[in-house]
């Protein structure tokens, strides 16, 4: 099972703006007509429920979206680069290494933008104005974002098995699925959630053996983030209740203990529908098992909680349980509109993104007597847009630098006319009087 991959993605560069003047036989000196470059294509992850693992990404780790077209004369704009969509299975968590943002892709069709295409450059037509009718420069398109993206697949359980330690949860999971959790005759055998897939006629259901629920979940071994990630999609809980506890305890008390611990631990989980499974039926005689089942059915009369009797030793009741789970676990991912759903589920299904605060566009640093440097991604991208051998482009850039407050920031650091300013490796002669 390929549940991890690291891929390199590069969005497309923006197309260059065009430097062009109208040329027509009867128009001796036409105006500027250079079109804009198109935007580069984005790289987007798309959650696709038909996918099961991340194997394709291990075979092929690099992806590049197409660039935007260059602008052309006669005001023809370059075409935008197509978005590159990469399908990922539900349960994929993506960490964008360039900026530390994280995306959880849970629902079919969810999208996460991981690398933004570069903007296209503007053609010279855009710089024409009343005072400047024949601009002889155009902007370059900018490179698209590039980054490594770490993908991790969290199999998300749809059905959770809960119950006291030693109740027989792991044994059930072994019988219902191909998972092989350890089974032993003492409590707390299972310390971390174990997942298994129950293949039914219609679809695969992921079952989680949820351990240690009653041991004070917050301190519990193997719980915490990892644990919650697996069970946050549960839509149904199977409460496994031992018909013949070794310690002679009363099943009714045991049932209450687990339910109240669950309510303390996570109210959302506690609010899910239940199936009650009376386990280890082979350890009691048939009459006792039937009486217990009747008693619990009576108790849940009027609620929609089925009561089943099973034995992992003999296999009794397992087929009925599988059918019950298939019937009751609502199909996921949701295709119906999320708005009709319970608020908790809505929140869960929402595409969550964790994005660190954006860095400032630039910062100013003194590099020695009469020298300054202006640094930062934003400012370097701005400088990259222009051909600095072109006087007009340079003058335009200097105006923009003033416009975004670079000169003021320099002056605050003690800049004086004649001081040298380095930006992206280029020396600028910024004149406060201009
Ligand atoms: N006879 C019999 N024994 C069972 C049955 N189910 C489980 N057991 C036994 O009960 C003990 C506990 O079973 P587990 O499946 O490990 O129970 P668990 O709920 O996963 O326990 P923890 O992981 O400790 O929470 C083991 O000795 C099993 O062999 C059953 O249907 N019949
Ligand atoms: Mg167990």
C-alpha cells in the first residue's frame, strides 16, 4: 500500500507581453498594439474517489503545468496555460513545502491549489497614456511557483469498533477483514488504531478498531492526532459488548462505562448511530445469548439500534453483522449537498487549508556606508518583469518602486540621494526628487 509520496510540481510561467506598433500601409506611425501574455497553468490536486493509493506518484514524481502564450501584435493576448490536475485518493493530506500550507482532501471533487501559475506580462499597449503615447517596453511573464509537495494518505475509517478492553474488537476485525491486529486474553492489547477493509457487494467499508477509549483518552498511548485523523470520518460505531466478561463484571455497567467515556472524549463521535454487538456468544449457552439479545432489544426499543449476537470463534452472526454495516454506513464521500447535512459533518467535509502568514513583500537592509539592499520575493518578482537595459522599462520600474513605498522605507533607514540600492542583484540609482 503506497501511502506516502513526495512530488515536485511546477506551475507554468506567464507569457511575455508584446512590444509592437501598428503597421498599416495607410497609417505611417501607428500606436502601440502589443498584447498581454497569458497566465501560466496552475497545479491543482483534485480528490478523486476512484483512486485508492498514491502509487502513481511514486512512479512519476515530477509534474509541470504548461506556460501561458506570449502576447502578439494587433492586441492579440496569449492564451492561458491549462490547469494541471493531479488526482489524489480521499484521505490525502498534502503539505506544500514552499510555504508550509497543508490541505486535507477528503471529499470527491475537492481541490487544492498547490502551485500558482505565473502572471503574464502586459503588452506595451497597456503603458500608453496621454503623456506617454509610444511606450517602447513590455513586461515579461513571471515564472510559476515550484515546490515539493509531501503527500500522505490517511485511510479514513467509516465504521469504528468501540468497547471495553478485551471485549473482542480486534477478533471481530480479523474475522471481518484481512487486517491482522494482535489478539490476546488481556486488556489493552491494541494500543493504536488498526484499520481493515470490509469488502461488501457495493463498495469497500473501512473499519477501525478504536483502542483504549476508556483509559483516559488524553493520556492514552497511541491516541491523539494520529488516532483522530483515522476516525474523524466515522459515520457509524459498533459497540462490542462482551457477553461473558472474564472479570465477572456486569455487561450493563460495562456498556454504560464505555458510552459515558465516549461522550466525554468526543461528543461528535458519541452522537453517531450505533450497532450493538454481543460478542463471544460461544462462551454462553444459546438460551442465555438469546435472552441477552432480547433484553437489549427491549432496552433500545424505539431507537434505531440493532442488536446482534456474534462469535469470532465460530463465525456465528458475522455475515449478519457485515450486512448490517453495509446497510447502515452511509456512502462516502458525500455526493449530496453538504448544506443539508449536520453541522459537524459540514465542517468535516469542508476543505481545510492551513496557511502560514504571508511574508512581507520586501525588507530594507543597510549593507555598508552608502549602500542598501532591498530583499524579498515580491520585490524580486517585480524587478524580474522588466528588461533593465531598456531605459523606458527602467524608468517605469523606478516609478513603481516609489509607488509601493520602497523609497520611503529606504529613507526611514537613512537613505540619501546618491546612495546605492541593490535589488535582486541589480544596482539602482533611485532619485527621491524624480
Ligand atoms: N471464545 C471466544 N473468545 C473470544 C472471542 N472474541 C474474542 N475472544 C478472546 O477474547 C480476548 C480478547 O480479544 P481481543 O479481540 O484481543 O479484544 P479487544 O477488544 O481487541 O481487546 P483490547 O485490544 O485489549 O482492547 C482474546 O483472548 C480473544 O481470543 C469469541 O468470539 N469467542
Ligand atoms: Mg484489540
